[in-house]
C-alpha cells in the first residue's frame, strides 16, 4: 500500500515542527508525521523511497507498506519502484 512519507513538504530549519496541516491543528511534534507512525500500530514493515519533487522543487517520498512479516517482498517492490522511476538518482534544479 503506498502512502505519503509525511503530510508536509520539507520545512525551514527554524520551524520546530508544522503546527497545522491542511487546516488541521497539530498539537504535538509527532502529529504532523501521522502517516508514518500509524504504520507501526499495524505491525507491518514499511520503507520510504524517493518519489520526485514537489511543484516548488522540494523532495518528496513515498512510503510503501507491506504485509506483516513481508519484509522481503517489500524490499523487492521498493527496489523495483526505484529502478523504474529513477527518482533516487535525480537532483533538484537550482
């Protein structure tokens, strides 16, 4: 199952954490990373792979979630995705 790695684009280092995502208040540091840590509750393996760049040129990732104990097939899918897209070898334009 593909999911976003995080709900927001990379943000400035001076920002402690995003306090709002799409109009929804994020009261704690881990709330803005919800799409990543929810997977932990499902006890499923997950991997994040490069997925290109946002319209503003910032890197974005894709989180691929496998079946419980499905580490090897998940690694194979992630490898196939990286080979097919080449996103990991691309660099942003300056």
